[in-house]
C-alpha cells in the first residue's frame, strides 16, 4: 500500500476510524458474550480516553513537525542566499539532528562550490581582459596598414614593407592564439601528459632544433652538458615545448655573438636542468612576476613577444611534479633552472 498519496490528516483520520471500529466491535462482542453492560460502557469510556490522548499526541506531533519544517525552510533559504549556517543540537540524537548534520555538510559544499565559481569567474574576467589588451595593438596595426594600402597609392617597395609588417602582426596573433589554446587545454585537463621513462638528452635536442635558425642568425654559441643515457619519467613532447620556450626567450634576450649553456645535473630527488644565457638579465623586482600570464617587464618592450611562454613553461613543469626557478643579474644574464622528479 502506497502512503505517498495520503496527507498526514488523512492518515490520522483513517487510523482513528479503524481504532474506533475495532474498539466498538470488541465491546459489542464482549457484551454479547457476557451480557454485562458495565463491560460495554467501561470499554466505551476507555476508548474515548485513548482517542482523546491520541488527539493530544497527534496535535503535539503536528506542532513539532510544523516547527521543524518551518526551521528547515528558513535554513534552506538562508543557505541558498549564503547567509545562514545550519544549527545542530549536539545534545539531541534524533532523526532531526541527523538531517541537520547532512544540511551542514551540504552548506559547506555549497560554500566551497560558490568560492570556486567566484575564483573561476575572476580568472575568466582577467583572461578576457588580458586577451583584449594583447590583441588590441596587432589588430590596430593591421587596420592601419590595410587602410593605408587601400586608401592611397603606395609604391611597390613600400607595399612590400607594409605587407611584411602585416605578416609580423599576423604571426604574433597566431602565436598568441596557439599558446592560449595549449594553455587552456592543459588547464582544463583536455590534454593529459603522457609520462614515460625516456632520455632527457633527446628531449633537449628536440627543443634546441626549434631555435637553431635563430641561434645561427644571431651567431650565438651553444654548449650542452648532459649525460646521453640519463632517463627520467617525463612527457617528452610537452617537456620539449617548455624547454623550447625557455630557449626561445634566451635567444631573444641575448645579444649578438652571446652564449647559451645547457647543463643537466642528477640530484637525489630531482634532475636539475639549467638554461644559462649571457643576455640582458631580469631585474630582481620582476623575477617573481615573469611567470604570470601576459606579463612583460618594462625593460623588454622593444623585443617581440606576448608574455605567455613562461606561464606555459610553469604549467607544463608543475603538472609533471616539478618546479622552476630563476636567478638573474641585470647586464650579466639569467639562469632558468627546471627541476623534474627522478
């Protein structure tokens, strides 16, 4: 028999009617067997008293239930508004207390989810503002070049200069979009790093191959000190991506005919990989901020870049259980140290 379709009032009336009918049937049966009217009237009086006490009990239960449901609705409203914490009566062990315990757990879960939502919302707003800021200059430059080429007659030699400049701005936008896509896929877990035991030497060579052209163009010397048989557990593809970004920065900020040095050392818990350059260096006041997304120091605006490479490096290394440090002195160069667990 399903009781979900019955109200409390219907249940009480049904039980009361059944009790009265049962009591009357018993009294009539006893009177028929004994013929004593005292038994009948005594049973009737007892039934009446029991019904009265039953009515009192039902009234008290209804009152208690009404108080509980009112408190529950008020507490739930407060929880949804984020202003009220469920109160638990620790001196009372009952069904209501058990419900209160679960409400408190639900309340803390809601608070944590709300906090995470605020953090994600703030991060999204910051990201949108950063993207808007970073794309504003290249788009303005492209618009200016296009308006110039369409609006007036430009010599062929000048046209090539304008188109070269436009290509540079498009390359910058393309690099930024690609870097943002990689970062977003890493942060959201769409890309899972596939760590395996492989030679770190091969990973470094892959990264170096990406900057060979720039190295030759600036006539930079490169020295690498790394055991060829040293294997560690890492994701070769994404680690090479991180090292490429570090090497690319080192090449950008090192003067012509400077030097780069890659040194790999085995420590007890980590493998330390240093990328040392003889570039312009990083002021101490900026060293704590260079790994932030889109951060660019005041002294490097003349060098092409968008400030997302080091942020991506930190994400890749951190996701593999490692970390990165920087030591630098203005005018003498920088050393970026990557620590990967053995």
